[in-house]
């Protein structure tokens, strides 16, 4: 039986997740400063966020499954220590030849944020799993929302190199706390250990509910990236012609999503993830419909973004809870498959934002995102009818694939 976390364990994991994920974004406001100091073109230094994203995908694919095999305290502490070392390497970089590989490592090590969510769900009682995952999701969301503001402020006060060292110190503090407070016992293997090591593509092929979670989650993350990237482009063009600071202020609309996450976790525990996800998709769709009417009214735009972000953030917490519940003993591998494909679909939304904005203008781009959200809601409703009568927490351990002998 999996031991529960110590008191305050979920809060610690939320802090770890927020601190770790912030390192993928904190450097972004300082990229122009970094380029000037290193004497490299902006086009080259602009590869830093790409390196961080590539590293994150690698971490989700390679490091996240380790949560099924290694003790949480040792695993989280080791990855946070590695993250601190990579940040020190980046702070000492004399050029892109060092900085870009350092950010590949930073992105990979920051995948400990996803491990934190996995650990919170694995070590929670089934009736508390949604709350545990939502708590960590709130920490991750806070890290993403505050990362650019914190990184920019520290860069102005201390310089970009010392800013990275501050984040490295925070990671080392988190590593010490994780080693002290998180469980030191290795996860208990299932009855079929070889099945626990099944290749990711086999898990996707043989676990229908995992495929369903990937399809639904991918649709709203496609819409999320499509809206935010195209929004920044649209607001920077006439007739709005806003500067980067003004555009950045719209991201504060995401605070509503952060505020609703604890409530979402409790609702997921009391109802079902499918019920919560369907409601979240409809909320996000209503916000997107409001955005599609145009960007001339800032209050209406902020309200639309708030509903949109809240729906997407809350749905992701509920979906992660459902993936972990498929089999907590193999949740690292299951979550790894989910997140790799989830982010891959999100990259597609990012890549299509500019072409769609040019071809369809802002209303057409927003309506494309709306169609994706409504399709996600439809798939969720269909899936709920198909699985009616199964356990409310989504547990399918007895039906997961076993290795043939």
C-alpha cells in the first residue's frame, strides 16, 4: 500500500513544481539583455526558449517514468539539484554554445514539476486524489504566471546571471526539503513488473482511457496555445498597436484559473473528472466565444481570457488526476505518455497561430479555437456515456495490459 505524504507534503510539492517550471520562462524578459551582453543576434538568443521546450519534452519522455521506480524524496531532490547545476552553468555561459545546452538541461530537469504532480496523486487516497493534483497544479500555474515578472524584476535589480543564481539557490532549498520530507521508500511494483516497463506506444495502444485523455487534453491545449500566441500578435498590430508590457498585462487574466484550481480539485473528488472536464470545456468555450467578438473592449477581452484560462487550467488538473488514477503504480509512465503528446499537440497550435491569423483574422482564429474546445467537450460527453458504470475515480488497474509470457 502506498504511504500517504506527510502533513504539508502536497504544499511542498506545489512549491517545488512552481519553482521548477518557472525556470523555463524566467529568462524570457531578459533575452535582449543577454543577447547584448554576449554579443549575439536576437535570432540566436531567441533559441533559448526553444531549447527549454525541447528539454522539457525530453524530460517528460525519459525522466518522468522514473517516478514509478525511485523513491520520491531521492528522485525530486536529485532532479532539483541537477536543475540548480544547470542554472549555474547557464549563469556562467560566455556564449550560446554553453547557454543553449544549459537550457536543454534546465528544461529536462524542470520536468520534476510533472513528477511532483504525479507523486501528489500517487500518494493521495483515491477520494483525495483530485485535491492533491489540483494543489500541485496551482503551484505550477503560479510559477508560470509569475515567472516572467520575477525574472524581469530580478534581472533589473541584480542582472540576468545573478537572477539565475537566485533560482538555483531556491532549487537547492527545495532539494533539501524534498529529501527530508518526501517518502524515501521506492514505489511498490505491481503484480507484473514487466508490464510496468511496457513501452510508451504500447501503453497508448492498449489503454483506451489514456488515448481518450490525450485526445481531449490535446484539443484544449491546441486551443490554449492558438489563442495566446495569436492574441499577442493581434494586439501588437494596428489598430491596437500595444507595446509588450501592455500585452503582457493580459496574462494576469490567468489568475482566475489559479484561483479556481483548489475548488476544482474538491469537485473532482466529489463528482467525476469527466463531469468537471465537460463543465470546464463549456466555460472555456464561452470565454472564447466572447473573445471572437473582437478585441476592442479590454474589459470584455479580460473576461473572455479569464473564463478561457480557468476552464483550461481546471480541465488539465482533472485530466491529470484521471490519468494517475488509471494505475497509480504505473502513473509515471502513463503521465509521461500523456504529457509528451499533450505538449506536441500544443506546439501545433503555436505553429498555426500566425498563419491562421493572417488567413482568417482574429475572429476566425478564435472560432477555430472554439471549435477545438467544443469538440473536446463532445468527446468527453461521449466517453462518459461509454464508460458509465465504471469506478468513479477511473481506476482500471485490473484491465491494464499485461506482458505475455
